[in-house]
């Protein structure tokens, strides 16, 4: 443990850069706690705070810049990849869409402090067409605020941090083991929450071929696109005949939806999470024929099925779906 602390003191700036860059790329590393420790060491004169701020800002711009460019070129495919490897795949895309859709570039500042969203915000900004200059300006501001906040905590509590470091240096392997157990417990808790959520949206799916056959029959299903407005803006495709209703508006549809027809909901999120949640809401309300589309919009497009442009629906009057 003494060697680890000595390494942090001797190569602290480099360690901050590597850890921050890894965190911005998406690795589950403790970048924020490291900055707090760096702030404590800086207050004790063992580390240059100016150098830490500089390398942290550069690492933020480099890591987020890679995802921003990926979002500009590959859109939601990049975010689905990020959310599949995230510990919170059910919320990361929707939360980042909501933040950026409401607050624009300034949302990049808030996103730094929201677990599960911080990595997704940059590619989402790219997918939604934010300019490079605007992104860099807000990214620099966000990096300064994020870095400064955690360094300030370290400076304010520098004496306590030094005491903790001294205790850790004295207890050696025991302290390191406790730290490892704490990290493992945190990961286990988040994985348990992820699995619990997955069980909550465990509902029968309808395949692309099954939906296409239903659409070619006389009694076509009601199609509902539950993507957010930001998601629909980034990807203008939709399945012909579908109405667009955001997830939080689905409960208001219960009284207007038919109980004697199939209802198919789709999105373009990982594991059809939004569509499955909407279908579960409808099923719990007695609309037992509501099902999410397996694979969502991407599976439909990949199968070569017909597509149309998004048409926003501002009321609850349901048009008759058209056969495709």
C-alpha cells in the first residue's frame, strides 16, 4: 500500500490522466475519488493542482471527443453499444436524450455527475447534430466544473484524506482488501438491480416476420413508436402506420386503445427496454395483446421491411394502421 501511495505522489498527474481518460472512454474506474485524493495531496504540496486540472481537462476532451465523433457518424448504434456494456442499460440513453433535448450543450456539464449518463452524453450530442465548436466549448466547461468540484472536496478535507492515506499505508494489504471488497459490493449491487429490471420487462416479444404478416392481413395491429422525441429526431425512420408516443405518455393511451386487437410497440433501445416497459404497462392495465417488437426498429430495417418518416402525434386520436 505504501508503494501505491508513493506511486500516486510520484506519478499523480499521469495517473489522473490515464484514469480520467479510461473513465471517459467507459471503463469502470474510480476517476472521481482519485481526483478527491489528488486534491488532498495538492493541498499538502505533494501534487500540482494546476497540472492535475490541465491533464484532466485534456483527458475529458480526448475521451468524450472520440464518442462525440462516433455519435456523429454512427448515431444510435454507438449508444446501443455503450448501453449494452453499461451497468444501467435501461436508463442511460433515455436520460441522456432528456438532458440534451432540454438543456442542449449545457447538459454536458450536468451529465458529468450522472452515473450511467456521463459516457453516453457525448455520442448523443454528436448523434443529435451538435456542432464541433459548440461541443468543445461546453466540454471544456464541463471538464473544468467536474474536475474542480472533486479537487475542491479534496482540498477542503485534505487533513482527513491524509489521515486515511496514513491508515491505509499502515494497514497495507488489509486496507487494500477492504477497498476491493467495497468495489465488488458496489458492482454486485448494480448488477442485481440490472437483473431485477430485466425480469420486470420479461414479456413475450413479437418477431419482425410475425408483425409483417399481421400487417398484411385485414386486421392489422396498432403500432406505437415509443422512442423519445430526441431519438426520433436522430433517427427519422419509423414503421408505416405507427404513431409516436413517448414512454411516459403511454398510460394515458389505455382508455383509447382497443382490447380486441394486437398492439405492437417498438423502440431502438437495448433489449427493447422502452417498448417492453410500455407493453408491460398496457398488459397490467388489461391490454393483454400488447407486445414489444423483438429487435426493435433496427431489426425491422435489417430485415428489409418497409419504412416511413416519423410523424409526430400530438393527440390521442389513433389512426387506422396501414398494411405494409
